[in-house]
């Protein structure tokens, strides 16, 4: 018989392991299953688009970027593979498709880094499909889970560019492999499991967490490297497809204590994060570092791998203090020390909950496409002003509005150069000036 301490220890491990999976389930519910949701996008195997960049109204996913309007396609790979088709999109525009499995590991990318700007047809297959690559397919991606998210990012140069972005989005195509080949389709798969979702950020001690985890594991065939962990989880009732019901109050309390310990471990790990490269990547890159994977979901699920994107700050101001909108801050960029990127960079402000901040000028980001419109300093560089109130008309072009209280910043670099990758280029500090 397991003791309370043993139950809590396993529950802690299961909570950390399952946190991104349960968060994924909530996104699927809002994006695909619940047509009444404000976040609804499209059915499985169809593309749903955000026709503009994110706003403070978007609250299903934390830390969304506002440089690239998103398109989303949750792929059901059970019956057969699917084919993603991208058009050509011009040599100066960044368009990527990040493929993310149910664990939140990155399966691969279609992007200028991997494929240039030429577009083409790409096949995504689920577990167990190992047939020859069909004619016309440029690359094959193998998902270890039966469902996978294709997350599209289409660069927006400026507000006037939105019609061009929307026209590109309309040309993103998804077909079943049988449709692509003109062959008879296989039998359809059964409906996605119906189980009540939870918001893991708000319901951190809900035992519905384990009910969802059991449901999701049905779509995640056991991998040999996870056999030990899954075996331990069985001892507290974590069994794919099984109902989850603790036998008594003592067990319930022990499970909740384990969840608390898991969340504490995640918060402790979050305080040590220096770069998004530690949190997002393939299974080969992250291996069994489930804690970092969970922190990635906690801080901003569906982040990019380092070779495609790096977050280079900011966790605190130049003195190591948390950001507080009751103060005023500046970031000074020298003309000869801009971020060395192959695509673009951006700095985005979020509130304490990591959602965008409503503000009078509807500005949530300052990025490299905005450089021509920024006021320059005498030395040719520029200074950004981060504060709640306007810094004045002469500085308004360089103002990034923040919350009145605690806020967060994300400094994103797309296709980071080697100096960013190896750390020889460092982001300028956020200096409190009042």
C-alpha cells in the first residue's frame, strides 16, 4: 500500500509531466471542440486564422506574440497522414509552421531556415506510419502522438500589410493523404474524447487534472524512454483511458499535496530560466527534462526552438528587481549593436498574467519593422520608454505602454544570428529611471 508521502511524490512527478498535456487539452477544447468559445478556430484538419495580431481579448494562450498573425491547425493523424501546402511568400517575409505534439515537443519546422521561401507540399504522419514518401512531397514529419498542432506564423510588416498577410493565410491548405493522392479514404476515426477541460493556471489543485491526463494518454502511445515514469504513475491511477477516482479523502489530500509540490518546483525552475532555449525544443533536445518542458507551458506554451527563435530577456530590471508599472524604465540601443537576426526582433509587454495590456495607443510591441518610425538619439541609436503613462508627445513613437502594476517583457529574436546563439550579443538592460 502506498503511503501518503509516496502518493504525493508520484503525484508531483505526474503533475510536472502532465502539465503541458493538460494545458494542450484546454487549447484543443477551446480551438476545436467548443464552437461557442471566443477562441474557436476550426475543426480538426482545417486551418483557422487570426486575421490580425493578438489583442488583450485573446486569453487562451499566454505570452502570444504580436509580430506574426497566427494560423492554427490541430491535425488528427489517426486515420491517415495529412499534407500541408504552403505557397511562395517572398524573400523578405518570415512565414513558419511549427509542428508540436501532445507533449509540446517540437516535431519540426517548415520555415525559411529549413525550406527557403518557396513553399511546397509537406506530409505529417502519426505513430506507426512508415510508408514510402509520396511523389511531390518535399519533407515528411513523424509525430509520436496521434494529434499534433501545426502553428503558422506569418510576419506582418506594418498595419497596412494586413491584407497581404490575410491573402497568404487563405492559401494555406490541408488535405488528407488520400485526397492528395486521389485514392479512396480509410475509415474515419472516432470522435475526440469528451472530458471537461480545466485552466491549469487557475485550477492548480483540481483532481480533474488527472482525469484529463488519462484521457489524453490514449493518444500518446507509450515510448520506451517513458516506461519507468508511466509505470510509477499507474500506482496512483494514471492509466490511459481509465476513469480517475481517488479511493478516499487521505489519498485525495496526498494527491493535492503532490500537485502543490510540483507547482512549487515549476516556479523555482522558472526563476532560473535564462533563455527560451532551455524550455522549448524537440524530444532529442529536451530529453526527459519534464520540469523545463512544464515551465515552458507555464510561461508561454508553444514557444520556438533556439535555432528558429530565441527569447533573450527580460526577467527583471538592471538591478534585478521585478518590473513595476508604478516606475518608469528605459532601454537604450546603440546604432551599431542592434540584435543580429536573420528575420526580425521584437519587445512585447504583458501584464502579470502574461496577457497583452490594454492601452490608449493600442501598442503592445516595438519591433524591427518599426525602426524607421522610431525617434533617434543624437548618436544614431534610439531609446525605448516603458511606462504606464505617456512619456510625452516627442517620445510617443518610442513608447511601449505597460501595466500600472506588475508587468512582464518578452524580447524575441527570429532566426537569431550566431552572436545571439552563443551569447556574445547581450540585450541592453532595462533601466529604472523613476
